């Protein structure tokens, strides 16, 4: 099932998971999926792995397993900088065989120790190519606080419009911790004529190291109340976990009440956290 069709019926709630590293057996993710069973998100997306270093075929395998065993639509991530045109064709053929219809097309992280492929410089290049190869539902990434490589928010919105015009059918935002950035971003999209569904990406923070790593990678802004929470509970693992869950729930309640098209929960493969958030907010998506 194409995930873009879901937005015609309801406010969408989805999970994101990631495959294990190459040194770990792929079966470890199936344990996570088993524990997530019963939460019934509207779809589950599968990344390529940390920093784009995972195995793309295991991503396709996991996406297939989600559809066959959990009877949910799945989304496979595909970063442009990691693959040549021939490699992308191979991956698309694999996804077609496994009946995975949804692709999150990204530029991907440019790593200092890994030479990027040259066929797709930007995400819109990859989106155009996928659009030409078959009837996939293409999902794009977007950045409420502006992409770190963009010269300005205006340039970032212009680049996003190129992705939409190239064939993107829905968008998922990078994580953020201040909903004001999301609402301002939505207004800019409307002005630019971007009228496809936009899901808000929410990451529950359960330890201080996690947020320090994410801030370094993503340049997200941390509100004062969030920093106070981290400072107050950083030495109490259970308290900071529960506070992080509560903070994410509060964000979601506000976003859904304000009419967000959907929520995409970055689970970090933590079934306990995902379950608590899903249980606390489930009725919001059924109203």
C-alpha cells in the first residue's frame, strides 16, 4: 500500500527503525519488530543504517517482513550519495520484487572517510530518477530549522519545492524540540505552493549522550525547558527516560491539536519508549 493514500483518511502515526550494524545479525531487528507488534502504527520506515553504512538489501528484507508479518505498509530509505544509477536500479528491482512501494529518497550524509557517488548530487536528482523508473510512492525529507547546507531558509524552501516538483508525494521532517519551528515551516511551505502532507518527526530523548550526538549531527535548537529537564534528570536514567517520553507526548498532543498531517516517531529501536508514547496518544489519531 502507498503511504501517501493514508493522509486522505486520517492523521497518520508511523514508526522509524534502523537495521543492526554489519557486525550484528539482522535478526536482532526482528526482536524489536516483535515487541512493537500490537502498537499498530500506520506504517514503519526502515533506514539504511547509521550514517548510511547499512546493508541496503537487509533494509529491503526488513521492509518486506514488516508487510508480510505485520500487515503494515513499509518504507525503505534510499540515500543518493551512496549509490550509482546502476546500483539504484538494482535496489529498485529488489524493492519491486518484495512489493515495497514506498521509498524515502534522501541525499544522505556525506561522510569525511567515504567518497560519495557522483550520479546523484542532490535528493531531487534521485527523486527524478526513481520517478522515471516505476510507480513508487516517493517520500522526501524536510527541515523545520533549515538544512545545515542551505544558505538561508528561503533557499532551503526553494530546494524543497524542487523535490516536490520532481515527484515527491509526502514529506517527513527532521526531528525538532520546539513546535514553533514546525508551524513556521508549514507556513513557508504553503506560501511556496508546497501542498503535500508533512509529517512531524519526533524523537523521544532518553539519555544525555543521545541528545548531544543528535545536536552535533542535526544542529537542532534545544528550548530552555528541554535543557532544564536534561540538567535536572541527567544522572537518573529512569527519570530522564520518563521525562523524555513525557516531553515527546506533549509535543505530539500539541501538533495533532494544531492540525499536523501526521507524526513520525524516531523509535531508535526502543520498543518500551515507542509503546509508552503510542499508548498515551493513540486516541488522538482515532478522533
